C-alpha cells in the first residue's frame, strides 16, 4: 500500500548530480497509520480515514488526544493510552519507541524542506496532515549541507529545519548586518524555547543550543552555503 502513496517531485538539476525528494517517505506513512491504530480511544466508535490529495495526506482518527497532550506539545509530550497494543506494535517493528515517532516524522519532513505534520483536534476526532509542498527548495540544500558539515542532534536538526523555513528568505549577506544578525539570533532563540521542553531542558540549556545553532547558520552564510543553494 505504501508504494501506491509514493510520489516524487520533478528533480531539480544540480551539477554533477540530481536530487530527488520523495513526497511521502515510507516511515511517515507507517508511523501515521501505527499512531492512528495504537493511540486511538477504543471506547469511541468511528473509523480511521486516510485521505490522499494531490497536495497532502490526511489521517482522520476518531476520538481526542490523550489528556495532557495537545497539538502544541505533541512533539515532546507522550502519554500511553493503549500500552499493551503499543508494545505489540513496537515488538513487531511497526512503530517507533514511545514518544519518538513524531520526532522522526518532524525530522524527515523538515529535512526535505516541508512543514512539519499539522495536528488538529476537533470535537470528536484528530486530523494529522502531511503536506506535499516544499516551502523553499533552497532549504533542502541548506539542510543537506548542515548535516554534512556539523554533527547535529535530532533536536537541533528539527529546530534548524523550523528556523530555516523562516530565515532562508532573508539571509543574503546577513552576516555583514548587525541588525539582521540580532534579528536572526532572536528568532532562533524563540524557536529553541518553543521546541525544547522544560523540563528536562533548563533556560541555560536552551540558550546554549540557540547559540550553537546561530553559529551553524552564521558559518554557512559566511562560507557561501546559502549563496551556493541560491545559484542552483
């Protein structure tokens, strides 16, 4: 079934090779389906719907999110609802360990220049949407170069992907403009504080992570990483 859902964007020409970015990564499909089956409340009647559109994939799951989990904190908050079913899926390698699936989904989408999964909670169901569009093709080049240049952690990769989608449009020679540097550093700090949960991360941890990410972006801009992406 996953093969039927695979799509590819038209490759962008790069010398000497061509990069192809898949619309739906197999892992994302598997994780969405596993989460729908494992985390739904079985005391609530209703069917799971998978809707595939030209520009997005939607998974409709009956019932609401577990108490304490919201669309805003789903990336770093995990509540076990059907623990035995989750263990069966994990043992069969049909899903990631508890709480890591959405992390990897965010990582996979943001690394390919797409928005993270959009989670919406209605009156009687939860809808998760994965979009096809790439926010900016330059983000793909930027994320590849950042991965090749630095040993980023998963959290740093997710945060950098979120930041890149807002920053990439205004980084042209930003290293030479003090005002722009301050704006970018403030934007990075805001994203880090919004992304990293407290606890276990302290304010000092977040400030250190923000500073490290700022140095990554500064280095890539100063070395022409953004300019190289723009020239493709």
